[in-house]
C-alpha cells in the first residue's frame, strides 16, 4: 500500500467518504439541482393545473412559504448534527433509533424514486420530441438508459465530479427558464400581464383544488434538503449545509414562482385550466413567443432532468451507505471504494433499483414504447415520493423540538413555534389528500404509503427487540467521521434526545 493510499484510511483502517470536498457553492447546487428549476417549471405545473388551474402560481407561492417554514427545523438539526445520513440521523438524535429507522424507510421511497422518475421523464419527453421534430420513434426506455448509465458512472467517480456537472447543467437551465419567462412577460402574454394567477380565487376547483395542486407543487421542492446528505463531505458542515438549504430554497423558489406566473400569463386562463400531465406547455410558449428558443427549451429541460437524476442519486446512496455502516441494512452498503472514496455498493444497488422500478411501472402504465409510459412513471412515482417525504419533514420538525428543548441554545421561535407550524402543515396536507380522494391511481397512493409506513414501524420494533445493540447505534455516525459512544440497550427506548451533538 502506498503512502497516499494509507492516508485514505481513517481510524480503525476504515475507508471513509472524502472530507472537506464540498464548499458552500456545492451545497447550494446539491439542493438546487435536485429541485430542478427547469424540469419542475416545465413539467410539474401541468400536474397541478387539473386541480388548481389558473391559480397554480398561487399554489407555488404557498409551497415556497411552507417549504421555508419546514426547512427551519431541518437547518437547525443540520447545524448541530451534520451527517451523510441526513434525516435518518437527525430524527434518530431527537426521537430515538426506532424513529430513525422508520425515517430511513420513508426516505428510501422518497429519494430512491427520484432517479426512476427522471429516467421516465427524459425518455418520454425525448421520444415525443424526436417523433415531432424528426419523425423518428425511439422507445423511451432505450433513451432513458443513456442518462441512467451516466448517472451511475458519475456517482462512482465521486461527489466533486457530480457537482461540477450539476453546476454546469443548473446554470444552463436557469438561463433558459428565466430568459423565456422574461420574453413571455415582455410581450404581454396571451391577454396582457395580470396578477390574477397569484390569487386563490382563480382556482378551477376551489379550495380542494388548491390542496391537491399543492402536492405536485410540493414535488417541485422535494430535494431542498439535498445538501444534508453532504454532512460527511462538506467544508464546515455545521455552517455550509444550513446556508446551502436556505439559499437554494429561496433561489429556486423564486424561479418557480416567476416561471409558473409567466406560464399562466402566456397561455391565458382557458388554456391553463385545460393542461394535463401529458402536455408540454413550455414548448407551446417557445413556439408562440420565441420560436428560435425551442431547442433551448428542449436542451434546458433534459439538462435539468439529468441534474435532478445525478444529485438525487448521490443523496440516496449516502443514506444507504450510512444505514449500511450502522448495520441497519446489509454491511456491504457501508463500504467505500478505496480509490474513489464513494459508496460503490450503494451506487450499484440504487442504479439497479432505479432501472427496474422504471421498467415495471412503465410496463403497467402505458408500455415501454409509448411516451405515455415514461410520463406516467414520472407522475405516479412523483406523487408517491412526495407523500412519503412529507411525514419525514414532519418528523424532522418534531425531532427539532425534542432535541433542543434541553439545550442552552433553545429558541422559542426556531425550536418550537416554527417546527410546530412546519410539522402541522405537513400533516394537514397529507390528511387533505386522503379527504379529497383523487382519481385512480392517485386515490389509493396515500394508503399505500401509510401501509409501507406501518411495515417499516413493525420492522423497527422487531429490530429493537431482537437486535437492540444494532438499533442502538442508529444515527451515531456524525460528520467528524467518528462513531459516537454506543447507546445502552435502554437507550433504544430513550433515544438520544439529551445527547450533545457538537
């Protein structure tokens, strides 16, 4: 072994993720690229419009405010307990190992589905585009395999390579979204510039439509916490990760708001209300207001989808790595490649899952040769992962309250009022989805997520009774790279609420 290779080994001869590899810009890009300004602006609003219609920009405004409230608790936990385990570690520290394990199960659904939905969307969008522009029909699944391969390669090569790629893609998509939005507004839209889309009174289905439309708007913000997965690799993680979350949420949220408002102004109320998930309204805007920009929209769309794909994949593999390292999942997932310093086994596992999930749902929801199949992979999985992540956000805010209540730096606003409000808002949205009871298959998805949650809770209880020494280690791997002192068997019940993290 060479001297450089020996330097890669930490205490106990265990290879770890590369320290101090990511600065503030990298943490911002990690979160911002997962949210995907272009893909979320170009493709998510039309999943909301069948419900919220012309008021969809208002829904995005509300979603931004709610996200900032929810983000407070997450930023506070990231400040004191940064870790590659993200929510899994935060909730374990506040609510105990069983809650942490349950969070890991929900995070698996939320983050693991981000890669297959982008695979389906890239494939479906480009298949439809190639048909329209060139008369060539390439099945979406074959198109989607190309970015899937690149995603796995970048994840294996290392976080710096992935983030540099994401930064270039993110910059390009922001220019396209903001530029075309400015053109639409400057030309007066379809019937003049108006603030009506920012009013809840413009909802095509009243309050219920706003609630349902909010879920798809919420999908656009999923990933705002992506920087938390860099807890083991960021420079000064106690500072850079919270700031990365805040800056990325504000930046991307403002782009969403401006973009959806420009979309409503550009299409007009009737066309906005008539949109469905299979439509590509930004192609229409480009053709109407800036025909020369059509290919910029197409390229910006695909680059955004790919940026979401690679960064969300980096997030889930680090969560799998942390759970594998703590032996709550197979230990092989916690192994690090000695040269690239990446969780190679977790990369391979998630890549296989992403492709298999896209194929199965694509076959059942339109076929592998029909672009509808790709779009449905995006719509169905996107809705499911949003419902899975909302309980995690609620639990993270509850963990913030419990964790900080005995600390000297406890703040009534930051550690009680805002976390209570954030958690309550997430619960309210989930309950609203069940009450509204949408059309199939969306109507049974909340129940499917609830069923999965019950299974994961049962698994956590079983693990606590049969392997308490394993469950007691949950969340112990902190950003310093050292394993905290193991909790006692009683600690499995009591959790880590009183344990200092910094």
